C-alpha cells in the first residue's frame, strides 16, 4: 500500500482544526477531482450528478464488457457529531473528507460525488474489485491521517464506513448496484465504525436471462 500523507499545516486543515477549537474561518478554495464534482453540483442536484455518473459508467463498462464498481462512503455518527460541533464545523469536515477522498482517485475521470448529508459515492467503471478494495484502503488511511477530532466517537476522530458493490453491466442501467453499495454502508455501520462491507452482484444478469 502506498503511504498516504496529508500536511497538517495546509490551509484547509488548519482552518478545520481552528473551527473545531474556537469557531470556523471562511473555507479555502477547493481543488482536485472533489472540487470538480462540487463545482458542477452548483448547477445540478447531487442526486442528478450521481445518476449521470452512474449511467455513463454503466454504459462505458457494458460497452467494453468490463466490471463496474460503486463505492459508497458515509461519516460515522454524523448526528452526534453535528449535535456536538454544529453545522459549520461539520461542513468544513465534510469538505476535508471530500478532498482527502479526491486525492486518492487514480484516474482523471473518477469523481467524488456528495450523497445525502454526510456521504459520498464513487462510480468506478473498469476497476477490478481488488483494485477498488485497495482504493478503499487508501481512502481510509488518508482519513485516519487527517485526524479530524471527534469527541463523540470512541476513535477520537472522524471516521467513515464504506460499502463496495460490483457488477458486470449488461443491458439497461440497473440501480440495484447503487442501492447495494448504500445498504452495505448501513451494514458496516451496524457492525461498528470505519468498516468496509462488500457485495458482489456479478452473475445477476445471467440468472435473469435464464429466468426469462
């Protein structure tokens, strides 16, 4: 695994830590792939961005007969964190998570898309499941290195749980893989914090064709 480093003196991280201690300053301009998704989100709703990315990723993978992975991520204990620190600090932290995730994305076309109040979705066509799992590990390491304080968690810092689903796309887009990834996050969070759950939907299309 590649070593992941994040400079604790970087402007954004300094602002977040200041916000956690005594109130937030204004956020620093965004950058990287996470910024692309966020800036695009000013014109489109997050759900629409995810749907567009999913349809494009499905068509790409189906056309090239390769697998499609979807990685869903969500901050653990968001409600308690929000109650303890307030909206402004939470938004700073979510922005920091978005940038930490964006730094790990291996391809220019990969995007970190906001999902819900404290979650993200990555649509990853033509990424083998083992590579997607390695990506999840790098993201988890980056978040640990970020060290965003969270006194409401027994980890002492902000953590993120993940759900990874994979499928071999055929025919019309099937949102079952998106739902499977999100449900996998819920299962991971029921088991604890900073966990990864995986769902393999490969073979579903063959079973549907045989049943038809």
